C-alpha cells in the first residue's frame, strides 16, 4: 500500500502524470485488495476505462462479491454502457444482501431505456422486500410523475412527505403541488406550494399560476411581482401578471406591465395584443390599433389579433381599414373563411356590391351550414336583385332552423313575387 499512498500524495500535489505512472507500475504486483483500491482511485480521477478493466478481472475472480459487481455496474452507467450494467445487476439473486439496492438501480436503468412497466415492477418488487423504505416510495413517485401519471404518484409522494420534506434534493411538497394541479385540485396544490420557501423564479412563477387557477389572484399577483423584481428577464411573467391585473380591474398596472414585458420580449405577439387591448380600454384608440397591428406583423396567422382589429374597426365603422387588413392577410396566404365573410360585409358597408358578392360567394363554401351567414347572405342577394339565389340560400337556412317563421314568411313573399 506504500506505493498507492505515494500516488495519492503525488496527485494531491497535482503531479498527475507521476501519480498515474506509479499506479501503473505497481498494478501488476498488487494483490486483490490493492487492485480494488487502485480501481477506486482511477474512478475518482475520472479514469473510468482503467477502473473498469481492473474490476472486470476482479468480478471474474470473485463472482459472488456483491460490492464488486455494484461498483462495476456504477462505472458501466457512468460510461453510458447501460446494457452491460443491466446484465451485471441481473446476476444478483433475491437472497443477496444488496438485492434491494440492485432492484432500485435496475428500475432507474430500465426507466432510462423507456421500459417504464419493467422499471415499475422492479420497484414494486423492492417495496415488497422493504415496505417502509421511503427511497422506494420516492422512486415510484418520480417514475409515475415522469410518465404523467400524476394521480398515481400522489400517494407515494405523500408517504415520503410525512417523513421528509426534502428527498434527494427534491422539494416533495412541490412535486405534490404539481401532481395535484395536474389533476385539477388547485386549492389543495396551493397549500403544498405555500409550505415551500424559495427564491427560484420558476417555482414562484408556478406558484402564481396555480394560485390563479385556485381563484387566488391576490397570491398570483404577489408571486409574479416578486418574480418580476427578482428576475426582470423572466419573459413569461409579464403577460400573466398583466392579464391578472386586468381581471382585477387594475388596467393601468396591466398596461405598464405589458409595456415592460415588450421591452424584454419584443417579439411576443400575445403581449402586443394584450397591450393593444389595454390601450384601447384606456381610450388610446390609435395606440391600441398600432400594438395589435404589430402582433399581426409578427405572425400574420395570429387570428385572435386579426379578429380584435376587425371587431374594433367595425365599432369605429372603419370598413376601409377592414378591407385593407384582410386583403393583405389573404395575400400573405392566410386562408380563412371568416376573413372572406368579413370582407364581404365590409365591401357591402362601403357599397362596393360587386366585390361584396364575390366574397360572399367565396365564403359560402365554408359557411353554407351557418345560420347567421345564410341569413345575411340571403338578405344581401335580395338587395342585389338576385332573388332566385336568395330563395335558394334562405331555404337552406330554413332547413337548419325551420322554427323561424319570419324568414319562412319572407321566403313565401319572395316566391309570390316570382309566381313560384
């Protein structure tokens, strides 16, 4: 052991090459215990292949030595040789002292390979061996959690939480909170989140999100304000906080938060739209339009922003703006029947009837079973003197809503005028 001690001293003096040379020279003369010690040193120094070669020889000599096999399995795992580790661990038998640890290790390996049912069975076998071992409950909880089986994970985490608030550096209360939130139990999830003291932005953000779902906007606002103060670059917080301020009637606070968010995330289309809506609510009409148009310029397929603009242009009776907007959007390749209907309506309002007819006809393909569209289109056709077409459209409407006696009588009068 004298040479091994000298190698350790050299390594501590950062004489790496000399230390390794001493062990390499001594290795052929070393006994089994010394070889194991050298393998452990190689492992510590990151020389995994060298450690593996020594241990392979020792395991061959002493196949019943569980500690040797576990150490070698760990090195296989560190070298991403999972299959070799599995084969080695499967040599253990149920009566072996290390069998419980082996089952947990195998479960982790099988989970890594996506064999979740096999992993779960290994852990359940381990639980039968030692029902009180919370490591196994934690592992079962983590396995179910990673598979999205949140309801299944809850009792395992609860058992761990009764004994330890933190396990393997994991806040068990946060896991329980996430599982409960995922199953819709937001109020119960919130109680677990409230037990955890944290300054992590992501955790505080989730806390605020779950509080919002539990109808506790006061907690959401407090948590998200803290996130914004601690981590101004945390982009997701701005929209959620601004949206919650708006829900609580704090329009100016919402608008200011949205503006701050746009400074951090200048391509956030949802935030532009929210800021535009808030600006309009505050009476800043043109600014509201400008912000919403910015959202559309970022993503011409952002239908929510387009509909916001259309509805507000309608309120302001700016039908020319609707035509300009939707014509541009359609030219960009955004194909939506609703845009055609709105264009038809806008052209009708502008008394450009031939254009209106063209877009009503195009929209008909999409909305031939929409009662509101059919009624509007039918009346338009009557006004345009296309009464036979109007009768066809309105009769289709009546097949959808035969109880509308007013339209039925109207169609009757149209038919009389044609002697149909």
